C-alpha cells in the first residue's frame, strides 16, 4: 500500500489540500460500483471520493491506503470526503462508522485483508491490457471437488481459453496461480482480472493458450492427513518477512496441491500432464509458496513465477535436488516501491541475475510506481504469461 499518503482533515474534503493545491472536480463513478451507484468516484489526480448515508452517525471515515480520512456530514445526513492521490490500480478500502469498520454499500465486494469488503480501481496509464475487449472470450469455471488429503470438499476457479470446448482433441499447459495472505481463490479471478488479461494476450498472439487454476492456498487452513494441525513454529533461519513459519510450512498446501488438485485438474480437463507443461506462480504468500514448493518439487512444476515474495538464488537452486535440470523458467517481480522500501530483503535483481548466470532461464521485472498491491501483480502476470511455454 502507498505509505507516502497523509490524512486529509474534514475541513479540506472539498477545498484546498494545501495553499498551493486544489482538488480537481472531474470525478467520475468507479467501474467497481454496483449498478446505478454514482459513488465512490475517482478523479484525474487519482483521488477517491465517497458518499455514505449515515444520518445518526457521530463520526465517519474513509479507510484506504492505510490512512483514514474524516468525512463531512451534510444537511441531508450524507457524509462525503476525498482521499489523497492513490497509486494506479486496485485498492481495498472500508468505511469506519462510529468505530465500526464496514464495507461501502455502493461497491462490488472483494475478498482481501481476511474479509469481504470494498474495492476500487484507480485508472492506470497502462490499463488497456486488463480492459474487457471484443476478442474471443475464455471462461472462468467454478469447481467443487473432494480432497482426500483434507477429507473435505474444496473450491477453485479454472480459466479455460477461448475455443477450449470447440476443439475436443487439443490439450493445454496449466498454470497454478496462487493468491496472497488474507486473500483466497477469489482474488486472481476477480481483482486480478486473470481471464481478461489472458484473453487479450492470446488474441494479440503474445501468449499461448493455457489453462489457469486458482485455488485456496491459505496456510492456516490445513491439517495433516492424520488429523493433527500444522502448527506455526519458530521462524527458520533465512526466512524473511518476520513470519513465524515452521521448517516445512508449505506441507499442507503442497500435499493438497500435488495429491489432490493437480490430479483432479488432469482428470477433468484436457491438460498436457507433465512438468514441462505445468507452471506454479503466486503473489506475496503465494509467491513464497511457489518458491518453497518449486524448489522441493521441480519434477512437478517446470516453470515458476514469484511475484513480490522472494527470489531464488544460485545457491538455493544448486542445493535443491533436480532443480537445475528440471526448471524451464523462473520469473521474479516486484513493485518499484517495494524495492525502495527494502521489504524484499537483498537485491532481487542481483540475485536473479546470479541465477541466470548459472544457465537458468531466469527473468526479473519491476512494476513502476506500485507497491505491494494488485497493480504490481496484474502487470507481473501480464509479463510472465508471455514467457510461458515459448
């Protein structure tokens, strides 16, 4: 999130932000609004304006970008206010009414920050790649399946490219695409705009058609096959991010993925069922899972995409049995603000270049002027997809 923002006071919601700056009154409704709703709005300065009907409230705030902005109550009982400029792309936000955090009733809802809440897209200069166009359309299918490992029903989304149901003999590579912490399998299908991005890339001939599986990799939800819980333990040496992770913290999701999800997809869909046509990628927590699982099982996943969640060094690759032989592609990406903030640990470009110097097909990408947020990851998917199976 953009940590360079500062809070507006109630008196400044419609007037001057400073002695030398005025809010541009060219606001338009957000594309994430529910049908017929005018608010929230966004202007050309990337400011977000909300209007909330809460006539009996004592205090109402807009909570976006890790900052809270006081709203002003009008005579009609509606509270209105405007944020500072936001980064381009998608942002979660919520409304605080007398201390209670609630979704904005005017927007579509998205699962993030461990809750269903509001979201807004701030227009981006490069947003054309995730805009809905009149091109051949794929489908995002909702799948329920039984997991033997978890002894429970599970849920995922599966993207199939345009023409999948026409040519019954054609088989496809598969990308297993993971969300971040506090998110779920809904993330890439909704706020990630995966289907739209791939439809556009395939139509332009920039990417090969492939299947995408978006499942839930939340680490706290898994148990071992014997019913015992996968407890969080002391941080193992070298693990960044300050998270309390056990030595084998991907055990639950890795076993679910390899024992249940991959076989289910290979059984239900026309896949090319080998490691050379199977990729694993993810953002943040999902990127960390991708790294750990990819290093352990290069015989299952031949290509890896690590978005804002670490790197693979030459030393780690050499120490992982079979990795150097089996890996076809390793892609690492970050938002430029993440690098400025130093949250990634070390120089990711230098580490990725070091991996490439060993002969691995390693690529590094930086999303300009974005932080740990969906615009970084939409752009990362856009770049990664063009490298897969080429």
